[in-house]
């Protein structure tokens, strides 16, 4: 089957109280790793790329590789553009075959966030593409977007509801205390806020900064309405650490397959672990 929009799969996930793992990939092997994890566990899958990776690899290469995976496996797979601030790049990715995009205008005042999100909705909905928007500010670093952790502002539940009404956006990433990257201490997740947002908003919610959140806290957030969990940093670390191990053991190694194969395996194991944590294992059949 071709790549599908992430809208329907996320709505089913929210309704049935699990989340779908959304993995940021940077190389073909990382993309294959998360696909193999999805095949092995029969999980629905969202493959994501940051703006930096889209520029690095090209949206057409990424869309072509993800399309091959969807066709070969028959699994429900969506290809998502993570944290994009650039309308033109969003249009370019949709043209290349992306089935889901994030417009991140969370750094602008509320009204401007609404306007920028609506503009993306117009082009995306006509193309059958899901749109994710952000309210409040997720702390930490995501490619070139840096938010001072101290200034990270959490999403206001009432504004979330107004935002959905005004934009019609289908997936919402509210800042609820998570941060990008690896946590220095325990993340300080505002669960009461998630519950208040979920009460007012029927759309699937997205948990950003999923790397390193303790399992119990992930389960709690998912039970409250988080239907998509983004995993970037941990996947990258698993992949890269495996490569480092190969070079530590054999600094002269020069066959890419010799370090890419173990790297792919490590990323795949991590992805399976996260799919289990999300509760999406075995759910491929029900989200089609
Ligand atoms: Zn994020």
C-alpha cells in the first residue's frame, strides 16, 4: 500500500489509548531500522525527518525510500516533516510525497500561529496530508530551533481549544513540560495540564521530546491522550554508539556495511522498545 496520512491512524490511537511511535531518521539505514521494527512487531509507523535532514538528503529521496517501505510491507506508514517553520519547504515536501507535516509557529504570538497554521491547512488538507501544530514552547534543541529551557512556556488548555477551532488543525503538540534532547534530570511533565487539554481537545495530541522520559510517565501521558510520541535523540544515540563500538574494536574498518549493519540493528532494537512502550505493537491492522 502507498504511504498514508497520519490523521486516521492517530485518531484511532487516541480513541484506543495508545500512541504511535514517530521516529526521526537521518540515513537510509535508520529508515530501514524503524521499518524492520514495525514489520517485526506489526506496528503502525510514522517516519519523520527534521528540516535539517530534508535539506541534507532531499525530500524526494526520503519520500521514495518511505514509499518503497510502505509498498513492500503493506503496513500503515506515514512520512512526516517535523518542526517546520518554512511554508515553502512544507509545500515542497507535500509535492515530494510527504503525508504529514508539522508547521511550528509556536514562537509567534497566538494570532500569528493561528494564521500560519491556517495557511498550511489550506494546502495540506486539499492534498490529504495531516497537519500538526504546536502551542507553547517545547524546551531544548531541535535542529536550529533553540528555546531557552527556563523560558519554555507551557500550552494553555483554553488556548488549545480555541486554536483547534480557529485552525481546524488535526493534530496538536501542546508544550506540557517535555524537552528535546536527553534530560539532565527527570522531566517535569505537567500531567494535570495534559488532562485539561485532552478534556477540551478531541484531536490526537503529540508528545515531543520523547527521548529519555521514564516508562511510567510515558504510559501516563499516553493514557491521557498523547497519541504520537516523537523519538529522535535516543534513536540517534543507539545508532551512533553501535558505530563507535565498531571503530573502537577496529579503527581501520573501512567497509560501511561493517558498521552500518550493527548500527541498524541497534536502532531497530531501540525502536521496538519504544513501540512496546507506546502500546502500538500489533495495531497495524486496526489503523489501516
Ligand atoms: Zn519536537
